[in-house]
C-alpha cells in the first residue's frame, strides 16, 4: 500500500533526527523525553490516517465458518 512507503520514510527521518540530536545533547534525560514525545505524536498521526479495510468476501465467509465450527461466532 502507499501508506507503507510514506510511513517508512517518516519513521526513518525521525530515527535519523533522534540519532543526530543524541550526539549534540549532554543530558540523556532530555533526549529520552523528546524522543518519546515525538514518537507518541508520530504514532497518533498514523493511527488516525490508517483506516481498517474490509476483508475480501470469500475470505470473510471462510473465517465465519471456522469461527462457527469453533463456536466463536
């Protein structure tokens, strides 16, 4: 999907920036705090962009039968 390419690029850019900042920061605590904040924003952004799709019809029918036979559905 087109999401994967953009996600990977942004993830790689973010990781590169974290590493670059790690070289210049004296306080590891500051780096960790910043990294967790931007990572949280990154994950939240992508969670809002990616919308779960529907399963293909035959695939869904097969799993419905499997779940019924296992008494899960």
